[in-house]
C-alpha cells in the first residue's frame, strides 16, 4: 500500500493506493453521518454497497454511465436525493466510479449548501491515474465539455486496485494513455518502463504505474492548484483530444484514446518515434479517420482557449515540456499539417 499526501494548506488530503481498500473505507473516511453515495450503472454494485455498509445513514444513487450524466439533469437528480435525505453541511458525498461520477459528485459537493465534504473512490484506471485527485469538478453544458465547474478538493481518495479486475482491456488501455501523458511531460523513467515492459508485465505492475503517475500530478497540483501556470502541462494532448472526443461522441471513442491521438502532433519527431510503438503496444490509436475541420470547430469552445489563443503543450524531449501560446489558426494549422500526412 502507498500513501500520498497532497499539501494544499487547509485543502490538504491523503491518497491511499492499494488492494482491498473498499472494505476498510471507514478507516479513512468519516462515514458516521448521512452519506450520499454516487455511482453509475457501469460500476459493479458491490463497490457502492461495500461503502454503504460502513455508513451511519446512506443512500446510493446510480446514474446512467457515460458523459450524458455530467449534466444539469444529473445535478438535479443528486440535489433532489440530498434534500430528500435532509442532508446538511455536516454530511458528505462519496463518489464510487470513474471520472464522470467523480466530476459530477465533486461539483454537487462544492455547491450543495455552499460546500460539503467529498470523498472519491475511483474505480477505473483512467480516474485512478488522473482525475481522482486535483479538485477539478464539472458538468458539460451546451455541448461543451466541463464548461461549468469548480475547483473543489476531496477530503480523501481511496485508489483500490482490486476494482480494476472487472475492467475490460479497452478501459485499461484508456487509463494507460494518461500515464503515458504524465511520463512524457515529467517522468522519463516512467516512460522508459512503459516502453520496456510487455503489455502483460504492465498489467502486473499497475499499482506502481498509478503511484508514479499520481506523484507527478501531486507535485503539479501542489505548485499550481488552480491552473495558473504549471498545471497546464496536465492538458498535454487534451486540446485536440477533447475536440476528437466531442466530434466522435456518437462513435464511442474513449477519452484516453482521444488524448493518445492529441499527443502525437504536439510531440517532436524523435519523441513520436518512441511514442507510437508504446501506444500501439497499449492498444491505443495512432491514426484517426475523422473530419479534422469539424473536430477543430470544438477547439474554439475549449476552456484552454482565451482571446483567440491556445496554451499548447509541446514535448520535444521525453520528460520535458514547453508551453507555447499559439493563435487558434496556428494551432489548427499544426493539427491539419500533422494529420494530412
């Protein structure tokens, strides 16, 4: 078992990483109160039930899986459940699921009675290596991803790697894309591990890969909690990745798959020569058949764009990064130039 402590002053909290943590959640969470447990229908019910058994009073709300639940309707359903439970500021929310559940539950916690305690139990590899920490909460609105939200840190995060046993291979690959992203900007050793190990060896070493990835994010968030500077590096591959995700929403491309594609044009030729084989080994895409112009229309609505410019993250050397301010037209030209080849 590993333990990380995010040092954020009054917003500090622990991240516990290990096996069989769900059944001992009350060692880390204060569940001796009213607890709303938020999950979705893609998460095994025994996960939320394991948390519920340890609560003084609890209610489990299961949402429909997918980005569609990160909506005003999703918010309303949770608010209504909390009012029916007569929850007050001393009570809490526990998210049990992937990034969608964590983002939504965290935003509800940030806004109900101006803020109540929030605990996160990420059950997908994608959420375990990335979105489970850092305090970004949000919903989608008007067709724009994560456009309404708040920075709101959890009180504690439990990363139980046993929950990964029920995930299909594609979801594992989806999460590993974010580990690759972290390594490219910040950890040459982690990238070399992903490069050297076979796919099966990577699967047997997920706990250390999760821990290494979270240590990167821990450092970045401690330096820049609300994305004023350094935290922008966590968006590597995301500006165009989100555009692909929005444009291919009906086709069901996963977030990590879109980020994998988004990293390629933002990497130097020498980095791509090593990145492409790693992505292929992890069953992640290295080319796409989409309407590039249509996808790029979404870039203008991305939160990372301001006054016609994009803060683009480039990796010219593995383990290092550069933030460049590009006009949207220059950014779009870069993307078109890469995928035209």
